[in-house]
């Protein structure tokens, strides 16, 4: 996990150099989020840590297509020890809104993806299953600095995934950073 974080942080810092301000057509973004997700009671009665890595391209000022990798995991000590992990790869349609304050860019998104839920028992068997996942979320980006190249992103999301022949709903809150990539028109 530490290695993944270091690689992600290094990549994000390297990409910050060519970033230009503005959320407009023909540019993109790269970012990561950390947060908390409350697992559906069908999956676990525990909350979980969450990590998102994402990148997107703005086709118009309003519409952005985004890819997102999400990892959610919780650990329960005791006998047996239980690790519950959910990994999802999403394709999101992001709709960005542009109020008069150019430092704040609120958005809503909908996404579809592939989910894998794994449950590891120690001692005991490890089980996993894959299925489809859907996401709906809303949040805002808060740009800062003279050229507004970097933003803090805050998001509330609801994920429905179908694994082990049941649909579960997970609610999450994340915060992270976004770096703008490409030029403005």
C-alpha cells in the first residue's frame, strides 16, 4: 500500500508541471482521493478505508469522461480475522457546472464498472466473486493558486454492486487532489 501511494504521489507531482488552469474542453485531469466507505450490512458491519485513482478528459465544458480505480477494504481482528476488500474499475460520465466563482466547480457523475468482492478468513477459506457495479456521486473541486492548476476535490458517492447473487449498496465520502492536464482553448 505504501509503495502504491508513493508511485501515485510521484506520478501526480510529475503531471502537475504541464497542468494549466481551467476546466474546459480539450483538457483533462489526474487525481487521487482517500476516504471512508460504509459497507452494506450484507457485506460487513464495518466501515472501510477507500482509495480512488482517476483520470479524465473534458470533451466539452460540461461533459467529461473519466476512468476511476477504486479500492475499499476493512479488517476485523479476532477469531477468525476477516479482511473484506472491494475493488472496482469505473467508467464515469462527469457533468461539470461552472458558476460565476471560477475557483469552485461542482459536478455530478454516473458510472458503470466491474467489481470484485473478496473475503479472506484467517484461519479459513478465501472467497471472491465479481459482478457489475454502478455509481452515482456529487461533489466539488476547489481550485487554488494564482493559475488554479490544482484543486481539492470532495465527493459523496453511492455504489451498487452485485456479487454473490445479491446487490449491495455502499456509501462513501472522499477527499483528494486533482491536477489539470493540457491546455485551454
